[in-house]
C-alpha cells in the first residue's frame, strides 16, 4: 500500500544532529529504512520537514518505519494512504461497476 509520510522534525533535536555532523548519516539511514519512491525536504511550520511516498506491505509495517522519527527526531508525523492517477481510475471504474 502506497503511503504519503510527512514529518516535521524537532528543531532542537535536529540541531544537535547537525552540530554533531551526523545529519547526512541520519538522512541516509532514514532513506534506507523507508525506501521511498520519492522524497522531498523543505521547511515545514518553521521546522525541518519532509514528505516521502513509501510502499508498505500492510498497516503494521508502518510502526517500524515511523517509530524512529518519533523516538530519535521528536517528529510530528502524518501518514496518509495515496494513489497514483491510474489507481484512482481503477477505483472509480470499480465504483461505477457497483452502481
């Protein structure tokens, strides 16, 4: 299942990671864990933020994916299911077929 993961990272915690020179390593580790289809990094609500599109096997797979964002980065995390245009069209066709 494709999910949109958006996180706003705690500034104090991430400043400590930057000051220690570990931000590149932390980002690489996060990318290796989440294995996103797409990843975008930007300021979010005055904090460091990102949005990633990830594919998860099932809902339970979300826990090990996002838990480090809470415990290690103090992030505010939102996870939302998302579809491609083709998946939307398939769903709409199924809806029409049920009517």
